């Protein structure tokens, strides 16, 4: 009998959200393994119908408690064998509905429920306790990296036996046209072949450490004038809560003494992002909570063979990233250390090539087929099949 799984996700393409992209990629990979997948999502921009073999059901306008009857009615009609909630997404806001949803689904509909917790470490205490509602009321918890999994288990010890790590993959894989011209792409943001281009890729949000990057880049550029910073990011905040931070970053760029060497792309398609990344020399992603495997922007940079300067975890764990996986790590929010790492890597072509090889090799170990297989193991365990 075919297994039917319903994803609940506040975001799904064309809504711009990394977790929405993840949901789309995993759903498609699961259908390749014979799973019937439905995605229950927001009405905003998403049209009902098929996305390949995946059925889109956009029914929620606002993820507050008033949406509960419609969600339960739809799930009753869909009759999935299992529900997998993706958390968080910007569309949920801080409403408790999604955190209470596993309890309602299990008690009202008697459908096993899994919650995939994509973020934990970046939340404040109130946010972590809100996630705790999901953790305590779900049949099983999936977390994409060991760092966040261990933090969650320490705070909620009774979830240890019903939680596991399943990795995520790059949300944009290398996809360059046959006529890709690296020099032409670089010329589009005023960089030449002899310049060194540092790429930042991702949303503009407080956990990304972009202000640290801008300070480090300004100092490094004064010592090395051939540096360019390529900000591959939308000019519109992904979440209204980030609007003030977005404005802060825009102001920092405007007031920078080297703003003529900073190019902010604005929203770009997957093909454009792939071309931008392929045109860069290395990436800088100085996350405030350390580099981890939950970051799709990091995995995307590595998949494009880019060495990445990022930040070290305070307490490294078994799946921590390091130079053999294509990374150079600096302390969190340390602009001076980041400046030094930028200058050192910009001047060391041999090390860049070594790190690039490590990045490609590591990225090659993570595939969406493998991710969907591991996810399916969890589903079958819960369903006893």
C-alpha cells in the first residue's frame, strides 16, 4: 500500500523561504521513492494543484488558532498516514497554533505526527519553550544537525528516545548553462579576473553576522584593494520582524568607505544565484551561532565548490565542520579574526584550491535521495511498517 504523507509548512515556493525550499525538495525526493505527498501551506502566492507529483493545498491565510478547524477538516479529508510539520517559517509568526497542532492532530484525528525542528539555538528562552510544545506533543522529532539536536535534548530530556538527526541538502545545486562566462558575470558587478570576490549568500537576518562581515570587509579592503564583496540576497526582508535589521545593513553599506566594492544583487533566480556563486573566489558566512549543517546557504556554497569562511561552534561536536569540509572557522562576532581570515585566504590560491576540493567532496556525500531515504526510515518506524 502506498504511504501518504502530509507536510504542513507555512512556506512553499514561490514564497521565499529556505524551509519552504527544503519542503519542496524533500517532497519531490519522497515521491521518487513511491510516497504520495501532499503539502498543506499558506494561501499567500501559492496556487492549488500539482507541483510535479506533489499536491499543493494552500488553505491558511493566517496561522492563528482560527485556522485550526480548516486545517483539521482538510487533514481529515486527505487522510494521510502521517503528518510532518516543518518549523519554523516566517508565515507562522509567533502564533502558538503550529506548536499545538501535533496535539490536536494526534488527539482529534489519531494521525501520527512528526515535527522537523530546523532552528533551536537561535531562539530566546520563550521561543525555545514554544518549540517545546511541539517537541512534547509530537510522536517524533527530526532535527537537521547534531548541534541543535543536542541543545533540544538537554532542554527536553524525555525527547531523546524519539528524536533523530536527518541532514538537509543544498537548496540550490550547481546549474550553469553551457555558455557560462565567469568573466562576464564578474564584470556585471565591476570585478575583474585579478580581483578576489567574496560571496555572501542568504537572507539578511540577525543570526547571519552580516554586520561583522561588513566591518571585517572594510578593514580588509583598506589593506588589500582588490577585494570585492558580493551580497547575494534579496533587498526585501523575508520577515517583517527583520525590517529594522535590513535597514541597518543597508545603512552600513551606504556609509562604508568601500561601498563601491560591495554589490548587493537583490532577489535572484536559482540560475542567477548559481552563476554568482560560481563566479566568486570564496564565501563568508559568519553565523552568530556557528557553522552547522542546518544552514542551506552554507551547504549551497559548498556544493558550488566554494571555500567558506564561517564561525566556530563554542563546543565542537562529532558532525562539526572543519577545513577538510571546505571551511575556515573564526570566533563568532570577531571582525578582526574574520578580517585576517579574508586577507589570508585572498592571498593563498593553493589553500583556496585545497579547500574547494574538500567542499565539493563533502557536498557530494549529501544527496536528496539519501535525505529522503533517512526520512522514510523515521516514517516507517513510527508507522510500524
